[in-house]
C-alpha cells in the first residue's frame, strides 16, 4: 500500500481515529503536527500497514480516555498520533528506544530554548 492508496482510508476515517477537521479541511495547531501526519502516511506500506497504524492510534486514544485524572484541556489528537507512530517505529526496529528517547530530549531542549534566538544559549 502506498501513500496514495492510504489517502482514501484517511479521508474516510470515522470514530476515534478520525482526523480533526474544520470546514472539511485537516486542522493542525502546530507545524510538528503536520510533519507527524506526513511521516505516518509516508511510512505506511513501507514500515507498517495503514490499518496497523490506525489500530495503534485508537489504542493510544483509549489509553488517554482510560486515565482517571485526565483533564480535557490536556487532550491532543496529534499527541496520540505521535505516540502511536513512535510505538510502531520502535516495534519495527526503525528506531531503538534509546534513540527515540535521545531525539525526544533534543527536540524538547530546542523547544525550550526557541525563544532565546540564535547564539543565546
């Protein structure tokens, strides 16, 4: 299955795996969300089948819903999306858990210092 053949599956998704939309268009609140979306679509058929990713996404959403002390303001569809993608990439051996942890730490560090501007670390 190629990224092109996955598009109809994405467009027709309903239930917990349905993508956030506004006026029929996909909605991304931050640039990283659209990048995570694109990566997941591009890797489908190469690393995993789309239905596997969809199942992983649904499982991550269910995990969030099962948390007893969750706050609806903490909800992020694409956080769940990214967790599902990360799980599949580790499960398939594309990334080792330590590589994933290191990369997450790097990104968090960069995000925390984004306001500093260039050369102000």
